[in-house]
C-alpha cells in the first residue's frame, strides 16, 4: 500500500501555536525588550490587520511581519496571544 504524504491533523485540534513557532523567525531588541519577529509572505497573508506602528491597514496579500514578546513573564502562549501584525517598514523604524 502506498504511503500517504499528507499531514495528519493534530489530535488536540489547535496547532496554531506550534505552526507559528515553526518557521523562519528572528529575535529583535527594541527599547530594552526582546521580540520574536516572524515574516509573513504575501501568499500567506490572508487576512486584513491594523498595524500598531502607523494605525493603517495591512491588506490581505501584502507581506508583513508578526511580532510578539520573546521574554514575557506569562509564558509563550500568553505572548503569542498578544502578537501583532506590523508593516515591515513600521517595525524597522519602531
């Protein structure tokens, strides 16, 4: 019987935490805090967000970055829940 190359669904039903942590990301330091920065390609950008840097909309289909605290005291899940989507330029100049 041929082997299936399809990914099996996570039995817990919520793999968004692991999916966001997996993938290319980096750590930046801004104003004394460590932040995890993960790029989102134009193909992956499927929703509209508001950039906290400029207050303007990030339309779907526009590459941007997702940023969350890397050194928060409440743990990774809480930090990830507080993540924000930024324009790349706005994050660079923040």
